[in-house]
C-alpha cells in the first residue's frame, strides 16, 4: 500500500517558514482555482494566489499559513511552496497588519480618485495581503 502522507515545506527569501513531514492534504488557492493535493499526486507546478494555505494532517487541527503569492511544486511526495512571504498565525503582528489594511484602504480610494489603474492595482494587492494576514491571524 502506498504511503498516505507527504512532506510540505514553505520557503521564503528569509528561509524555511514551515515544514511538516506527515501531511495528508494540502489545500491552496491557485491562479486556476482552489486545489487540493494528497500523497502520490502526479507531479505539478501551480502559481499561488494571496491566500491561506491549509495543511491537513492526522492531528486534530490543521496548520494554516498566510502565503502572499509564489508557486507550489509537487514531486516525489513532497510539496515545496516558494513564496515572497509566508507567516504562521502565531507570528503575525496583528496591530501592524491592521495599520497596513488601513493604509491600503486609503491608497485604494486615492487611486480611484486619480483614475490611476496601475496605482489601484498595486494598492489592491497590498490590501489583499493585509486582509489575508488578518484572517490567518484569527486561526491561532
């Protein structure tokens, strides 16, 4: 019988943020929609959205990580996520994320008033990142 677990590693430019050797499922939002990966999945590479990445395993509570884009590669029963940034709920500075959300909301409004599509797109990305961090911080 094939092994029903696999390894998940999340890497950022600052180093390894997360590692789990007994994952049973990895759930993520990709550019093509939400995707779940289980052990023995065919090899693949997927571009990630700004979202919460969920690692299921045999313990009672899933691990949730705020991931700000990047990609995931699955090969030989190992999922490697490479992201610009990734944070566990316990490492998120909630006050800082709240301030970032407020700044981003103001930036979005200013960009709308200026009718600047480029600035609006950048502001919306910053806002999505702040909201993602806040949502994941509540999953402690």
